[in-house]
């Protein structure tokens, strides 16, 4: 699974859930043992007629090492979650 949402430590997960209106106080919690960087979500550009032109962006993540990466302006980093468990916020271990 890939995500552009930043990781949150157990100590601050409850605070984030309380204060962020998008989480509605009941977020889905992925307790991950591994979350290496995967790539970026970005806007592609092309060089045409002597200038750079932005192309249509997508929500697809472009992996690090991709040959077209130098033509993209990154807006979000993406991580790949590995070895994770879905748990309720109340079941999150306290620090």
C-alpha cells in the first residue's frame, strides 16, 4: 500500500485525530513496521517551443529512479507501507 499521508507517532496520533476535521475523530490507523520512501506525486513538465510547459497532473505516484523524474515538480512524497496492521485508534499503544 502506498500513501502520501505523513507518518504520525503514537504520541501525537490521538491529538491529530481530535484536531483534524478530515479525520472526524475516528481515523483508520495503520500501525506500520516499515514505511520506506517510494516516490512523489507531481506535475509533469515538457520543454517545447523554447519554454517549459506544465502538463496535466495525475494522482499516480512516480517512483524514485524513474527516467522521467527530472521533468516533474514534486508536491508530495509517497511512502510504501509494508508490514502493517490496521487497528482502532483506541488500540494504539501508548508511548
